[in-house]
């Protein structure tokens, strides 16, 4: 009953005119960001961080959550109409969605995606409401060793999502090293400032996030044009009875798969969509239809990636561990606002958390209302030349970074890290682990020191306490599993080679 009362209180606050307007603005921005390949919700949230700094944290989180949710459907537009996923999670949607568009069924593909996204988002939010407070209550029993192991698990899970485990772990360690720049909070000794007084305050999260996700993304994608043919004829949006009969099973399964995968730290919507597509193809009576315009290949992945969005907020709100790259930026935003993510949030900032959760339900409804009649309007955004978009984005990056501390040094760091972000994007080095390492670095260091003090310098404390041992084992499993699978794959390939 407490959960229901808290949620009703959240809805009462979320229905205020200010929060409703912010929620609407968030989902509209998310739609636009998702429909423009190469930007993505992480970059959009990072760009808005300086603007929201010093304001109401609740308003900022409502907007960020709306952007994250809206970007998933915005990416569907490019996947279906242009065959260029605006978001990585839309890759599987493009396989069958674009084929449906070429067959004159673009409207049906977009319609079933909107309906599936609404259902999956609602299911995921119900799971968030039921699971997050319970998990937070359980986590209140955590001590320094458990928190250290939890941070370790979050870093490793996010680091191993990409193609290379080594690259992911390296970037996570790089983020941890960047977090040590400045004054040691325990001893007061300057570290890694190279004699520069302006580095004594450390490297600001805003600078790194805007540089890597904002400026870096712009530099990496500024050569993109609009050469891909855009399918203009949307057609009928509402699916027929036959379409709905074929799609309802994938939507239900995708909703559950998406939420479960989203809850796991570091997985996110891309993996959820991929798993859903594989499941639907395996369960199909005629798997050969997939890749040729099967509506199940749109309904399942689209439901899964939206369910994963809701699921990714569970570990962030309850444990202080992000479930995706976008929630990693939001986690840093919470810390920037002076809040401590984790189980204490449901006690110290209960009103804020429940208002944000209620606004996510509202955002889900707004997305359905907007997308069914306005898909054609959003589709026209795909014809905007990218060369018109990038100059104002760069201006926002520079202005935002300078304004948060009025420091020209931050602008120079923006340039340096922006160039680094371009290189990381160009050579496929993951960005999210580096940002997460910077965000969680202080907690990582503090809990490690506290744990060593408790155990008189013995690392055995992390394996003799049951919860921390399980979390450390999970971190090791996250790192070793991809390596083992790669070695097995290479062995099989050599065995089959003539």
C-alpha cells in the first residue's frame, strides 16, 4: 500500500503544469534526437546538463527520462523509413521494418512499434514501481565492502558490453584514473595535477560528458549526409486484426525480455532488442520470413528496447548503478545536483523519485498520442541536412561547459576530450565506461579504503561476506564469460577449417 500511496503522490506532483510541459518537451526532444542518426540520448542529455545545473533536479530528471524514452521510438523512424538506425537499439528493427516500408507498409510498421513500445514501457514501469523500492530496502543493509563490489560489478558489466572486453575495461580504468585528479579527499594531498592550480578541483563530470558524448559525436558523424532515400508514403498506421494477432505474442515476450535485460547493469536496450529478435525467429513457424518484412521482427525488438529503458532505471534508483549509457549520464547528474544515488534516495528524496516515475508513465502515454498521428511530421526531420545541425550543437557544448564554472580551462579540456571522443568513436572504443569510471571513482576509492580499514588491510573481506562475494563473482563472470565464449568460437573455427 505504501508503494501505491507514493505513486499516487508522484502523479499528483507530475500532473502540475510545469512538470507536464517539461515531460512533453523531453519526449519531443527525444523523438528528434532519436530520428537524427549519430546523436543519441546520451549525447542529448550530456548537452543539456550545463543548462539544468543549479536548477530543480526533479525537472531535469523528468526531461532526461522523457528524452531517453522518446529517443527509442525516434530511432524507429530512421530504421523503418531510411534503413539507418538512429539508435543502436534500432538495428534489429531495421531488418524487417525497412522491408515492410518498401512493401508499402511503413505505417503499419511504425504503428505496431508505437503500440508495442507503449505496452512494453507500461509493463516495465510497473516492474520498476514494484521492484526498485524492494531492492533499495534490501540494499540498505550494504556496508563498504558490498558497495565496493557493487561499483565493481557496474563498471565491469558496462565495460564488457562492446565488441572488445579489453577496450571496455581499459576505458573504465581510464575513467577511474581521471577521477583521482585533484585533491585527495582523505589526505588533502594534490594528485595528478602536474603543477596546475586549476586542476586541483579535479575534472568536472560535465566537461567529460559533454566532450565525449556531445563534441566527440559531432566530430565523428559530421560527414554524414542525407544520401539515403527516405520513404515518404507512411500509409495506414493502425495494424489490422491479422497484424495484431501476429504481433501480440512478440510484444508480450519482448516486454518481459526487455525489462529483465534492462535491470541487469550495463546491458541496455540494444542487447534486449537483439535477444528478442533471436527468440521470435526461433519461435516462428516460418523463420525464412524474417528479414523480408515479418511484423514479428518489428514488434518484438521495439517492445524489448522500450521495456529495457524502464528496466535500466531499477539499478540506478535502487543501487546507484546505471543500467545503460544514458542512465550513467543521469547518475552523474544526480551526483552533480548534490544527491547520492542508491537506496537512500527512496528515503531522503522520496518525493522526487516518485514524481519522476509517475512522469515516465505520462511520457509513455504522450509518446503513443504523438506518434500515431504525427509520424509523417517526424519523418520530415530526416530530410534536414546534418550540416545545419552541428554548428549550433558545438556552440551549445562550448557555452554550456564555460558557463558552469566560467573557466576557459574547461573549454580547453572540452577540445582535448572532444578530439579524444572522436578518436574513440572512430576506432570503436566505448565511451560510457570512461564516464562511469569518473562518476563512480570517488565511491570506488572511498569504499575500498573503508573496507581495507575494516579488515586491517586484508582483501579477504570481499569474499568472506556473502553479498560482496556474490557481487565480486558476478563481476568476474561478466569479464570471463565473453573471453571464454571467444576462445570456444576460435577453437570451433579452427576445428572446422580444412
